[in-house]
C-alpha cells in the first residue's frame, strides 16, 4: 500500500486504520486496490457489483482506510 502513501495510524482490538496521502487516481486502480483490501478484511457482500462500484469510488476520495474483523 506504499504506492498510495498509506501509513498505519491506529490499531484497535479488531481493526487497523491507515492514513492515506495518495488515494487511487482512477476507477480501475481503485478496483484493483479494493481486491487487495478484501484479502485482508473479507466482507460477505463485497463482490456484489454495487458494493464494488461504491467502495471503489470511496477509496478515490478517502484519506483514511479502515480494516476490521468480526
């Protein structure tokens, strides 16, 4: 995740939060990154098309990324 300037900034009991300085620049790059995110923190509805589109759009504007496990 260093391509995106992601630095771990917070560790919880079941979560990690990263500060991001260079979010993905385009939709394709965001979808590719999203697939990597899902390897770390699986979500049951993660592969539904609407979820992928919304999540990829969010990655492009977010300056913090959160991973959590249940």
